[in-house]
């Protein structure tokens, strides 16, 4: 059975470097995608990603498991993202070069799938910042409404409303396919 | 937990590329985490377990050392003073048998006196000690000077012995007040209360030892400058 995140973070706080490695490998992809889809360039995403984890390392002495580790982690990520948006505003993530999923060897269907995914990506990109963040926190990080509210410094009602709007817009974009 | 997911939206989102951070970034972050773990910060909470005794034990050791050093310094300051008072001038050495009171020699060899004997405290040491003595300690020396000017050699030795026993005031009470005037003068110098000192000065007046009484009165006024002497007592202690 895997050790819970909170236990690993406490072990790292007490000097166990291996606990942090486990924790990092467990969350690195989700955190990176959350950041990548909120900023313009991959380089900026990498920079923010590194800053987020450095903040985690620096804040280890203050960590107390009052909530899920994930909530604490994405609160730090949210603050870094807000700083970034304040500096330069939000831009789209370039998804054009990414390969679409699917095993179909048919070039026509591949092209259709690629276009559908591009439209979805555009719809995600077109979401207001708060709605997109709520969607990513829910879908990518697996946070609940209450945890999204805690991570973004808002109330549960606002978090739920943002998420509903985001899902509704993305669903509408899919229905146009 | 309220799940606001839409299956189709979630599925399409999962079809987006699964980006990962570069390996170099992983290596850098993990290296930083290991460095931070090796250099732990100071604890923000008080120490527990065995370590919680360190501070009280260290504080107790410091206090004990400070008290011991203070006592040792006080004792070192007292020794030359007493050895100086005990030192006998050359003329006193000529008549040791007549001058020494019988109860003094074996009676109470206090530790400072023994220490002074071992150090061979002579008149030269006595003079040096008088010069080095602080004002509070020099009160005994002033009384001793008064004796040297007007008292006998035996009385000088007596005063020296009495001054040596300054830590034992009850010894004064054992002395007969009708003895030598110098003894009374020594008792004045050693008197624990102003009233007792005045009584002894009055006793000197009654015995007609006005010079000694004057010196004792002067000594009294030095020791108790703010003491208000009653009119009745003033008649007894002032020169008629």
C-alpha cells in the first residue's frame, strides 16, 4: 500500500529526502500539465513548474496536514499562476504540434480526430481564466469543489459555478463536432 | 464530494497530449530537495526528551559557578584585612604573655585566620591590606587606629582578635563591659546596633575615658551619620 501524500510530506519535513522523491514522481505530470495549459509557452511552464516545487521545498518546515497535500500543492501552484497572469496575462497553449490519440490507420479519420481535439483545445483556451483553472483543478488535479475553493481562495459556491460554466462551454464545443 | 464531470468532456480532455516535464528539470528539483533535507533548519518548537534538560542544567551550573566565585573573592578580600589586624607591632612582641587574653589563643581558629597564618601575614602585609581594603572594611581599621593612638598593646591585640571574629557577634556579649576601655572601644566599632554603641560610649564616659569616648563617638557618627541621638543619651555620651 502506498504511503499517503501527507505522510510523505511529513517525512520529508523531518529530513527524509526519499519521501520527497516519491511525492514528486507521483504529482509531477499533473502539476506540469496544469501549469502548461494555463500559460503560453512551454519554457514559461517549465519555469513556473520549477518555482512551484521549490516553494514546496522551502515551505516544508511550515507544512501541517490540515488538508489534503494536493490542496496545499495546488494552492501554491495557483499563487504562482496568478503571479504569472498578473505579469503578462494569459495566453493559449500551443497544441498544434501534439499528436492526436487513436489507433485508426485511416488518414481521414486521423485528421478529423486531430481537428476535433484542436477545437476542444481552443475551447479550453477560450475559457475565462477562473473557469479554466477550476476545470483543470477538477479534471487534472482531482480536487473537489471545496478543495478548489480552498486552493483558489474563493468560496465553494463560486468554485462550483465556475466549474459548471467551464464544463458547459466545453460540452457545447464537443456538440459542434 | 460533488462530481461536476461530464464523461464526454473528461474523455476528450484525456485525449489531449500527456505532457511531462523534462528530465533535467526533474533532476534539478530532486537535487534541490536533497540539499534542503541535508541542511535542516533550527527547530521552531522547544526541545523534548533528554535535550530539554540541557538548558536548566546549564543555567544551574552557571549560577553555582557565579556564587562560588563570589564567595571565593569575598574570602580573599577578608583574609588580608584580618591578618593585618592581627599583626602585632614590634613593641607588642616584647610582652606576649601579659597581653594575650587566655581564652583567645586556642579558642576559635577561624578559617580565614588559619589561612592568614599560613600566608605569614606580617605588618608589611597589614599595611598593604589596609591600603587595599574597601571603605566598608576600613571601619575596623579606623577603630584600630584609635586604639593604637590611645590604648595599650593588649587592647590592640584584643581588638584584632575581636575584629577577627566579626562574623560571630554573640562573642561580644560574653565580654565584660567593665573591662579595659579599649575593649569597649572595640565593641563600639563592632556594635551591631546604634543603641548598643551609644551605651558603650556612655560607659566610657562614666569610667572617665573621655579621649576614647570622643574617638568612639566620632566613629559612631561616621558609621551612623543619620542617626538621631536622644537628648538624654546625648548628655551621657558627650564630654561634660
